[in-house]
């Protein structure tokens, strides 16, 4: 892959407590994501995945420790496209170009270019409600890329899509992140998706939110969801998740 050994995101003894919550949303998380690396954060609801991304984006302040992107430009994408419904596709992407300081004269060409990158040419004048869920996520991706980000934070961006559309989006994000040497932190609760996409899968665990394991996925790219090797590694991770649940059940029963 395009992963280097230059750290892009450093997480040092990172902990997060919301308000007076008795349980830490994150407890002493330590890891490094290198430039060009695609890391999937996998875990059940409540293990702190979204909190980790919010901290990486600087939307929240850690209770202790730090997360540092070394001044790199950060872009975010969520399950909901977050497109403004009253703006056309063109208007939505232009907004990001404007915020990135791209001169107005270049907007039109840049929008066309970005829509080519996400393989959705010619939809400039459509409004979000005229597009399918998959198309909206392609536009959301184009808008995020318009910010020229080096670090892409993705919080379950394909969770609401049907399986066929999701497979197509996996191919696109794999291609685009490789071409642009993006560093990607991708959150999911879908085991196969994590293995399909990640150079690494960081398995998290709730109560308090922490890292349970960190697995390198040394499979060649481009990958396909139905690769037997993906199924094999997904099985291992499923077993770890089942083990987590079993231990929790026992500690509640005790
Ligand atoms: N804004 C918030 N205020 C209070 N508690 C929160 C807030 N956001 C998340 N939490 C709590 O922090 C923990 C981790 O949540 P989150 O990061 O959303 O997990 P995940 O994305 O893995 O489902 C959960 O217990 C959740 O209830
Ligand atoms: Mg979440």
C-alpha cells in the first residue's frame, strides 16, 4: 500500500469523559496512524469510536492526553451526507471550495473534476433529494475532497447504504485514498467492512472505551468483499467480539 512510516496522527494516553459521566468514553488510548495508512476502528455501539474522531477533528477537547494530526488538514464524513438540501450539488461543493480559499473563477472546473473523481459526472444542477443515498455519499465525498484534506475521518459513512451500493463505495474509497495517499480513520461496526478496507483494524471495547486489539490486514489491493481471506479474518474478529460480550455478561452476573 501507500502507507509510510511517517506518523500522521498520534494518540497519546488519550482519555475522554463527558460531563460527570461515571464511565470514560475513552480511557488511555495510545496509537499511531502513519501517512497514507487506512485504519478501521471497529467496535460495538458506545465504545468511543465517534468520540475518537471528534477529538481528532478538534470538535471536542480531551479530558487527558492528546491526539495530534501535526497540523494536517482534516476532512470529515458521516452516515448522513450533511448536504444542504436547498443548494444544488454545485452549490454544496462550491461552499467547500470557497472555505478552502479556491478562487471563484476555478470553482466550476474544480466541481466538475471532483465529480469525475467520485464517478458522478454531470449532476451539478441536481438537488440532494433528487439523488439516491449512494449518490449523495459520493457528493459528500467530493465535498470533503474539495477541502484538500490529508487526513480523512469517516464515521460509518456507508452504514445506511444497501449492500450493493456499499460494495461500490468501498471500491471508490479504496481507489481514491490510494491515488491521493490519504490517511484515513474509518469507523464502523461492520466486521467485514473493516477487514475489506483497512490496512489495520483497531478493535475497540466499551465501558470504558479502549483499544482491545490492533490487527494488520496484509491482503493485496484492490480487494473484494467476497475474498475468502477477508471472511477468514472477519471470523477471527467476530470471535474476539463474542469473547468481549461473554466476559461482560459474566462480570454483570458476578
Ligand atoms: N455528547 C455526549 N455527551 C455525553 N455522553 C456522550 C456524548 N457522546 C458520547 N457519549 C457517551 O460516550 C460513550 C462513547 O460514545 P461514542 O463515541 O458515540 O461511541 P460509538 O461511536 O463507538 O458508538 C458512550 O457511552 C456515549 O453514551
Ligand atoms: Mg458512533
